[in-house]
């Protein structure tokens, strides 16, 4: 079994569709860490992998401006941010009218601090951990109707402490690959290839992640492999990805629960793949 850095057990401060907290052990069993001191994530998302692996350094990239702005604020101004954001978590604000009022305020705001406060509020009060924008860049996730939305103070404090070892950058995933060092290991959690090609949901930070992007990611992994820098990629296991990852050195298949659907019968197990290039 691959040697792994020590694992901790901490949830992200964000609800995040497709978050990796429940499959950390599967990732750990495949992630080569021997002789590696920095974890690079070109799609950091909610940050569960970053939070649950111990490395000396982290390079964390994502296309989502709001996400990276939030993470940098939690890193640099945790006390102020926690004190201000907790004020939004109360019974008065846990109503659909207030939610849509705050969502509209978020979409009109150009102030990074205000947007970060509202982003956390919208994330914890919106539907099922979705982060979705329309073609105009407007956040459009509906109200979640939770009885008591959780304020993640413990998670924010833990994130801030750990983030002192991290660099957060907004950009395309190639931004991360362009900065690789010999002591890096890369974990990629891209927007997944659709199970049903006719109902493709790959909206990610207002952009679509295409088959060409999936291929571009594999090309980056293969270039990193040529420099002896390992890359592990997560995805759905479908016909497209079976072919896409045919040249990976090692693969692991497993099943995960998907719960985006409002209807219980939509919460089915789907097959995923971990493809390692090393």
C-alpha cells in the first residue's frame, strides 16, 4: 500500500457537491506521497483533500473567483471574518425572502469582503451544496430550506490555521501545472464527465468543462509524469473516461453515493475512478 501523509478528520467550512471527505481513504490509498512535501490541487473546490492531508506546503488553484477570495480572507483575516459572518446566521435570515435578498445583494456587489461574507451565507443556506452561476455570472442556487443552517466556526478556525501553509490562486488548472516542482504530488478533482451525455451538467464557476478540457488535463498529467511528478485524477467511470485514462499507470474503481436529486430515488450509487499517472 502507498505510504501516505498522516490523515486528519476535518470537514470543509463549505457544503460542496462532490466533496471528497467521504472518500479520503480511497484517495489516500492511491496518492504517492513518499518524498513529496507539497500537495498541488488544480481544482481545490471545498478543500476537503487539502484539509485532510498533512504536507509541508500546498498550492491550491480554482477557477472560481469567489471561492479563492473567500479562502484568502479566511487565511488572512480569520477573526474579523468569523465575527462578521456569524451575524448572518440567525432565524430571521433563514427565510426564502431574506435568502433571495442576500443573493441579489451578492450578485450586485463588487466588494470582495462583502461577497465573501455572502458567499458563505449562500453556501450554507442554499440548496444541497451547489455552487452555480448563470451565463451572466449571477449566482443562481435556490434556497435550501434547512431548519438550522450550521455555522462552521470550528471548521473556519481550522482552515485558517492550516491555510498558513497554503497558496491560493484563481485560474485555470494549467496555472497549477505550470508551477510544479520535483517535490510535488498533484490531486485533481475536475468537474466530472457526465453519466448521461444528454443531460450534461458541467457548469463550473460559470463555465462549461468540456471533453476537450478533460483531455487537456490528461495531457498535463502526462507531461508531469515525464518529470516524475505524480498526478491522481478523480472522475465518473463511464465509457468516455475508461478510454480517457487508458494510459494511466494505476486505476481504482469504487462506488459513491450521489445526492443532488431532491427525490430519494435519485440518490443512487455511481461508479467512480481514480487514475494515477506517475
